[in-house]
C-alpha cells in the first residue's frame, strides 16, 4: 500500500499540474454563463432559446467525449488533450465576438467540441498514471477541482459580467487556454510512439450518435412551448432519436474500433455507474444554471450576489469530495457513497420545494448546501468503479462513458428545467409572460424596472414554477440513488475486469 501511495504522489507531481487548468476550463465553462444569461438575453434579444447557449455546449461536448476517448486509446492522450485545448481556445474567441444569439449558439457548439475532450482526457490521464486502488484518492482531487470549477463558474461569470460585460466570460479563456496548452506539454508519455496501421475512425458511428443525441435534446428543450406535446414535429424528433440510437447500437457492435464502446454496456459496473452519473449531472446543472435566475428575478438579488449565493454548493462539494476520495482509498468501499449522497440530495430538493415560497433566502441557501453535500459523494467512486472495470488498456474509451453520461445528464437536466420554466410561467405571444420579457430587457434581469403589480405576479409565478422544478430534481436524484444501490463493489485483486479488444492498446503518441 505504501508503494501505491508513493506512486500516487509521483503521479500527482507528474500529471496534475498539466491537466488542472484544462479541467478548470472544461468544468467552469459549463456553468460560467449561469449568472450572465439574463444579460446575454438583454444584449442579444432572446429568452425562449437562451437555454441553447448552454445546451449547445453540452451537446457538442457529449458528442466529442467518446471521440476523444476513442482516439486517445490509439494516438495518445497528451496529443489529443493539446488538440482539444487548441479548439476550445479558438472557439472561445468566436463566442466573445458573436454578434447575434444564433452566432453565439454555433460558437458555443464549437467550444463544446473542444471542451468535451478536456474532461475525458484529464480523467484518462489520471487513470493511466495511478495504481487502481489509489485512484479513489486521485478521483477525490479531481472531484474537488471539478466541483470548485463548476460552482465557481457562476461566481466568476457574475463578477466579469457586472464589471466588464458578458463577453469577458469568454475572453478570459484565451490566456488560460494558452497556459493549459503549455502545461499539457509537460505531461510525460507512458509508452513509445506507435501509430496503429489498422485503425480507422468510426465516422458512421459518430454521425449516428450526433444526429440521435441532437434530436433528443432538441425535442426535450422544445416540448410544451415551441411544439405541443402531440405535434408531429415533436413526434418526428423523438422518432429520429429512437431510430438513430437503434442504428447506432447495431453499427457499433459490428465495427472494429467503435466510437461508442457498446461492449461496456454489457457490464453492470459500468452501465449502472454511468446512469448514476447521468442523474448526478442532471440535478447539478439543473440547479446551478437556473438558481441564479430565480435569485435575481424571484428574490431581487443582484448579479454578483446571485453568484456568491452558490457558495454553499461550492464549499460543501469541495470538502466532501476530498473526504470521499480519501475514504475510498482507505477502505476500498465504493458502493455506499453514491446511494447515500443522492438520497440526501433528493431529501434536500423536497425540502426546497416545500419551503421555496415562504423561507428566507438563507434557508434556501442552506438547503442547496445539503444538495451539494449529497452530490459530492457521486463522482469519486463512480469514476474509480468504471476505470477499474475497464482495465488500463481501454481507459480512454471507458472514461469517455463517464464524460458522455455527465454531458448528456447535464444537457437533459438543463433542457428539462428550461422547458418546465417556460411552460410553467405561462404563455404569451413569445411563449413567456410579458413581465419576464420586460424584466430581461430592462437590464439583465432587473425586476425593479417592473411595476409593483407586475413584480408581485412575477415572484408568485416564479415561486410556483421552482416548486415544481425542485420536485422534479428530487425525483431524478432519488432514481440515481436507487440505481447506485445496484452497482457492484470492485474486486481490487483483479485490475482488468473487462478484456481489451483488438486494436485497443495502451498510450501512444
């Protein structure tokens, strides 16, 4: 055990400095717009499609994650990390100069194509350099950084938006991207360079996956306000998504180097862990991205304050994630934490739903702290379980399933909460209450621009809407807790639970 811990310390010095900035960029950029969304809507004139500024990033990251994992198993994780960083940084510049909302959405999609690789490759590099059982400790470090980055994103976004304008949330990525790229160059390569002659990129699988996932998320974000629940357009989108996933499954079982490693779905430890991560991400992003909007419009707090009020989530997730990672390394137990954590988050959401109307703001923030405490118990153990089950030779592909589940969960959670918010607030000609439109256009969510009557009506409708939203998030967390109970405990004496297939070698540059 002492040898494993010494190897962990050496890996920390070798790898973590090279990936920490990349991990920060990937995690923070998924949430940094939370506090800036009302201001963007005011500047670029659009609220009904505003959630797509977030969904476009998550969708592209979802599509990109398995591609990077697929390629990194063959061409080297460091090389692919540097490629992802370059794309992410260039796309950030495009976001900063976007003249319209559609242009921003397209630029965010390009940014997601780079960002999707950052998280996958960072996790895979950790798994490659760290002994199996000690990965729990390292997963705790990763979870702390991911949590701090994700929940600090709205705080940083609020500060930049308030003092420099919303475009600053993208321009800050330019120097950070350069620093991350230079640090990535310092990561050591595990094996000698060798390009597999037989490798072929799975373009068909990538296209099928992209089309099916895009159709699914567009259907989720459009249901109830853009299209009625029985409209043929919505039904067609659902049909395209269903057909696409069936075709994807059929295709990926027959190709030598599948972009979506469906063979992993036959192993309970991996598929069930991925479902748990999906539920975790749906609740986390649904909360972090839409809570500042409620605080600004429903509670009347400023942009900067709404970001700071996410600190209870930030601090509890950071502290508990680190503790859970150490407990996994010490005890070897990975089963207890996700089920207990998601159950705690579910109870906290139920209490939020019961108290959101009458409770003071500090009570709401305390309950979100318990949400953060519960969610922080999910990522370290699930990451360890999946990487252990896959074995070292397929770390990239297996780790990509975690990133895939997190991105899909985040996108679905964002789409569900956004759709519920639009539907529950009521319909006008644009699908939104006139008072909401006026509050947004008055200056990024400034409800004080409304009359007393409009302000009271707005607060009442927001309270009722968020009561339903918290109940839905409680249900998602409870479902994740139920699945977490069924995830098998790893056998630490057997590192390679899933045999590697042809063409899936170790790290190469």
